[in-house]
């Protein structure tokens, strides 16, 4: 079977019998939505209960949820990405390959994939999690990507099919990871940019903490001492995530500034 690319309409399937898994009952409504998801994933499930399980958060069902599939998918993802990097970058040493893999399997990268696959439209959440913004929660989106990898492997019983799907989701992310900038987080890149132009370091201020643990949302403001550069406010499931998101947007904003960049007087 040929691998699917992000721009291809081809969809993989398997003729093998999937591994028996205790999956939830599938409604006709989910089956209809699955057709849309199938086109995004590039894979047709034999056992439609598996994708439903892979998208079910424990807030909806404390027993039948994606956590075991996530465990499997996490292991598969590390192997698939590691092998792809080994072959694609034959001149890189072990340390560099390890950092590249960490970049590709970290939460931020998985969220990009989840957004491309539009997984937020398919998540099955409890009422409280839905009201609390669970559809856009980074940790849930990242978990769903890993659980779907596990589901595809169990359904297809074919490592090649699983590999083709995962690598098609990553697309240019693997091609661009060798860029030194991709190996550094946004806060590090922002700090280096400011230091290179002899500006003050950025200031991150916690503005608000919403909700109760473990579902808190942290709101952070990023400030740089540069004229015509407004502060950036972002939120996240941890202060670190919020700061990283704010730093990324600040970098983008600074790159768009026209003319000479000057300190505030």
C-alpha cells in the first residue's frame, strides 16, 4: 500500500482482523462523523469502536476511555519518529537526534497535528470538561493523537500502515525539525532575539488563574520594552505553557514590525 500524504485523498485500510478490544457502543451519529475524520486520518477502521474509544476522555467514561490506547500510541510514536529521523538525518549524532525527536513528540507538536486533523470536533467529553474548554485543552488534544495511533495499529495489525499514517500527519514538521530554531522553545528564541539587539529581557506576569485544580487555566502577559509592540496575553494549562504561547506570538509580532525597532522611552 502506498503512504498517504497530507494533500492526498487516498485512505489506507487493512484486510487483517483487528485485535479484539472492549470498545464502547457506536451510535449512528458517531459513524457519520467518523467518515469526516477518516478522510483527515487517511485510514478506514474495520472496528469503528476503536476510534470512538480513542476519542473518549475519562470525564465521559471513567472505565472505557482512551488512556490505554494513549499508552500504546506513545510507545509507537517514539519508535516511528525515531526511525524516520535515523534514516532522514544520517549525519546527525545521537544527542542531536534525541533533541529532534523530543521536539517532534512534545505536546506542542502533537497539538499542531490535532488541529490539522480537527480532532476537537470529534472528542467525546463529559459535560464538565466540555464547559471547561476541554475541546481545546492541549493535553487532551495531544493525548487523542497518541490514542489514535494506538487505535490504528490495533485495527490494522500493520506497522507499515501505522507508520504511513503518522508520517503523513507530521508532513513538513519532520523536514523542518533540523532547523536549529525548531529545537529551541519560544521563550529561548525570544530571549536570544532580544539579546542580539541589546534589548531588555522579556517580562512574564501571571495575570489570572481560572478554575480549580486539576483543570486550572493560567493567563500570562508577556511584555517587551520596545516601541509600538503591544503586550501579548495568552492562556494555558500551566504557567509554562501560557508563557511559551505568549512568547511565540511575541516573536511573530516583532518580526512584523516595520522600520527600526527602538526601546520605549
